């Protein structure tokens, strides 16, 4: 039986539910940090551009980095989201489970959605601030995901549960 490879009697090969919460909180923190970082970098760039002691080449380099910042970190956020989604699906597929654990998974999904809704509200409050409302336009993918954080998390949870179900059917 192929599935016994993942059941060594230890935690090796098993997926903890708390790891999914860590992934969601990490995505929230990463999105918040890139928005705050871009605002701080903008202030720093303005100071650099008005400084007469720096050469024009240095000013151009800093301006180039400032212009590329949104596209790089917007892409990095989407990469992390897709990567974490794939890890959740693969890990859920490899979990050896009992059908009773599906009910525990549903309870966990409800608790996780409460946490996600709180994080989404906190992010909306951050974006409602006049300082960060203009920053959101520079990060279209991150703004879309965080604006629909609850729906995207629900899709992530559902696909994880489907993967878990498929894994249990594959093992039999």
C-alpha cells in the first residue's frame, strides 16, 4: 500500500491544521508589509530625489527600484498564494484520515473563516486610511486577493477538503 510511506508513526508526512492558519496569517502579514513598505519607500524616494548632494545616476537607480517595487512584490504575493494553495492541496492529499475527521475539518473551516474575516476587516481598515488608499492602486493583484480574502480562503479550504477526500479514495 503506497499510503503507508507517509504513516511512520511520527508526525513526518502529516499535515497540521494550524499550519493552514499560519499560511493565511503569513499572507495577511506579507500584504500589509509590502503596502507599508511601498509607502515608506515612496517617502524615502522623494527625499532622495530632492537631495542635491547625490548624483543623478544614483537618483535614477532609486527611482527605477521605486517604479519596479509594486510589480515585483505584487507578483511575489501571487506566487506565495499559489504556492501555499498547492502545498495545502498536496499535504491534504497525503494525509491518512478517517471519515470522522471530515467533520473536524468542517469545524476547523468555520473557525478559520472567522479568523480570515477578522483579518480581511483589518486590511480593509488599513486601506480605508488616506495614506494607504493610493498605494492599493499600485498593487492590483494583492488588492484583489485581500479585498476578496474570505472568498479566496473558502476556495482554498474547499480545495483542501476535496484533496483530502480524493486522497482517502485513492488509498482504497
